[in-house]
């Protein structure tokens, strides 16, 4: 295993995170052991962050001591890997069905805190969250930039990553135009890099951001 970022490793063409909870898998991912450590392979077909790494993400801003606010946690695939990397993950998800999966994950991965809430209403969950160093957002809503702005204004992260889904915003427009327009709406953010996620995810980008608010 060769370390490429903080707590992220490469083995051949595969990437992996060091498993904080040995023996535990989340979505049937392969685990290998090396020198007393366990590594979980990270599938880019199921994780936009993994896809961005495979597509050449250069600037790794997620640190092992960070508390992460994860907006749009879904069933917990990517949050579980983020939890391998970071200190705490506050996993916000609006779907009750997905929340059941997150709760199950959190019973073993105790640094994942499931929060059933609407990411566009951070005032409803702000009292349940400690300090936030990093926001990761993967929400399929037309107002993706607005959601990140509202959360950043409250939680004041150092960094953020935003997955922009063009087809969730406007199916009639060119995705490149949508990406440019949405990025232009981000208040107090500095764009560090933009990674296209094709072929893993069509008409998606991951925007790596610094926050200056």
C-alpha cells in the first residue's frame, strides 16, 4: 500500500482507506491486511470522492483531525470512508429509508453521527453539531450552491467539496454552463480545483474549495 493522501492509499489501480474499525465492511468492499493494518478498497463507481481521486484530484484538504459535515449522506458509502480519514462525520440525510442504513453503520463506526434533516435548513440541526472544519456536499437539488452557502455561513468550515449534478439543476442546458453558473454563486469560497467525474458519473464535477467567510 502506498499512501497518496492523509489516510488514503493506492494499491495498483485501486484506492483504499485505512479501516478504523477492523473487520467491518459497509457495502461488500474488499479488505486487505498489511503490517497489522486493514485497508478498505474504495469503489469510484459508488463514490464521487473516490471518482475524483481516480480522475486526478491533486489538492487534498481533508485532514485526520477534521470534523466533517456531510450533506446528502445517503446510505453511507462515502461517509464511511470519510470517517476512516477524519475525526468525526456529522451525516445529514433527508430520507428515512437511507437513515436506517446510516444508523446501522454508526452502531459500529461510532464517529459517524446520523442526522435526519433537510440540508437546506441548517438552522434545524446546528445545535446538534460540534465545530466543523470541512463540508462535503452531495445533494441532488436544483439549489446546490445555495445549500452550501447557507451551511457555510453557519458552520464556518476551513474547506469544502461540492459535487455538482448538472441534470438535477437543468436538463435542458449544457452541463458546462451549469457548472460555471453554480460555482459563480458560491459566496466567500475560493475554487482550488474542479474535477470532472466522467466516466464514473456523467455530467458531474467535484469542486474543491477553500472558505474565506
